[in-house]
C-alpha cells in the first residue's frame, strides 16, 4: 500500500459502515435510469428486456467481483483509479484516473441537469437555476462531513427503494403477470446497444470503492457492499421491467409517451393517479441521491490523484475540522457548474442530457475495462496467496469483464462518433496536461519512457508469475 493511501486514511473520518456503503452503491446505481431505461427497454425488447437486464447485471457483477478482490487488498479513496495506479503507477494509472474523474463530473452534470428539468416543468423556473442550487447544496453537505453525506444518502435511497417496492408489489397484486408475459413478444433487434446503454446504470459500485478510506471496516464491508448492491439493483431492475411490460401488454402506452413517462403510466394503471405522482417524486429523489453519490466519488478520485501528483496538489487538501476533501469537493462542483452553464449556451436541454450521459458512459466503460485487466497484472506481481476475497473462476471472470466493458465502450463510441471524438480530445488534453505540467516531461524521449514503463511492467509481471510458479515447484518437488 502506498504512503498516500495511509495518509488519506489518517486524515479522512471513518464514519461509514456496511449499510451506509450499500446505500451509496444503490443510490449511485438507481439514478433516473430505472425510471427511464426500464420503460424504454421494455417497449423495444418486449420479453427480451428481462434478458437484457440479466445479461447486463452479470457483466456488471464480473467487474464488481474484481472490485471486491481489489477492495480487500487496497484501501484508498481513489476507487478503481487506485487499483490501476497500484498496478501501473505512471501513465496508465493517470489515464484511468482521468477517465474516472471525467465520468463522475459528466455524470454529476447529467444528474443535476435532469433534476433541474424535472423541477423546471413543475415550477416554470429555468432548469439551470435548480441545477445550480442542487450542486451548491450538496457541495456544502459534503463539506460539512462524510457522516452528514452518508445520512442524506441513506434517507434518499431508502425513500426511493420504498417507492419502487410499493410499485412492484402493487403490480404483482393487481396484474396477472404470468398471463401477460406469455403474450409478450421477444425482440432482440439492437440488443447489444440496449445492453451497452443499461450497463452504465450499474456504475455505482465504484462509488463504494472510492469511500473505502472512510469506512470503518473497509476490507470486510466494501466487498460485501459491492456485490450486494449489484445483486439488489439487478433484481429491482428486472422486477420493475416485468411490471412495466405487463402493463404495456394489458393497457398499452400512448404513442407519444417519452421514455421517462412509460413507468409513470404503468404506475397510474397499477396504483392509480397517486401512483404517477409518487413515481415522479421518486425520479426526482433518485437524481438527488445519484448526484450526492457521484459528487462524493468525484471528489475522492480528485483527492487520490492529487495525493499521487496526477492532478494539482490543491486537490489533496482536507479540512482540519470536518476532515473532508474540501478542495476537491469544491473544485469538482465548480467543474460540474461550468459544464452545466457552458453547455446551456451550446445545446438544447435534450441534447445536453444525451451528451453528458454518453461522455460519462464512455469514460466509465473504458475505466472498468482497465480495472478488470489490472487484476491480472496485479496478481502476476503479488501472487494470489493473500487473505481476503478472491475472484472465482480466475482469470475467466476478469477477462470476461475486461472484454465486455471494452466492447460496450466500442458500441457506445460507434453509436455517436461526435461524442467519441470529444471524449478522445478530452483524453488527449488530460494526457498532455499530465506529461507537460505534472510530470514536466521536456522531450519526446522522456514521454516515451513514461508510457513504455507501464507496458514493460505488465510484461515483467507475467514473467514474475512464471518465476514464482517455477520456484514453488522447485521447493515442493512437484511439477
């Protein structure tokens, strides 16, 4: 474990238990997605929607198992970034951290923008005002303390879980689910794009890893919270899709309904007029809790990168009284606000949502691929005879997670080449900033040395693993 991680643990307050970590994970995964994606996928795929969520949940679980193993070995506020940094301490570590930081800031801007749009429709006040209020309010809450942020996340997440459970139970009681599902058609046209779209709704388990330095018992609670959150959210998505699909088959949905409205119509059918109101409130609460979890994660990734001199050192500052990474919290909030305000002059509200969500999705997909690949190299360096959780079916699971995340990133990139180009430009900007400013590389030769070092380390790791195996065989006398 690197010195920076130890310093983080000493400076940050350990106030999160298993339940709090679980709520952060669920809160980060159940954003507005369950209210929009469930209806849209059910409408497009029919009975195949259930399979789409099962497959996506399995893909997310494969990366989640990698996170669970890493969490028993590396305790740091950087989450997936720290796992890659511990394996590749220079160039690839920075690129992954930069992707995570981009992902969380764009996701934060997305949730703030969606929250603002919901309230703008209800009040007539421009969405940018509501988005700004949300960003400032949660910057203050996160500054006050992780305990306060955790309490807010628990309350918000429990409330939306109650609403979702109420909707599901009402549907199971008033609908003939079996009869409806038997009438449903199975459609797999565009299934890969659906899986790629749904996958990003599961990114919240990385939030748990970013909070490990603030957990009371991280090596025990983080792996359990990561795996449990993925299983719970997958089950909820499947149940919600079943109810929505049953209502579509029995009652139909207006042809002009937008994706966010499909679940509201379903709630109206199974609960009554009050149902759509409750689910509408649930959608707003979901964006709030998702934003809180996202800001926590963004600021912790920024803190860890500041500790490792991958970002300016100001990101590493923590407040002496609140023991929160106040500099990273307010810098992350400032970036989110700049994204919101700047984009409002360039795009329509609908276009902003798409751009923010797609950029976040691309960054998360490639980041998860790097984390999955890193476990293979990490085990090659340090072996697999350590205590704690071990990924089952190694190396099949991490390789499957790596390939799946990489393919999902490729699908999303091909879906919107313009957004992919923006993503590449932002990645290039980060790389140039890191090499020229943070590492102060003064020649092409030095730049190449920094980049090649990580790939050499990977090659050596695989060779070291072979040497360790040969040494064990020599000691035991068994081939």
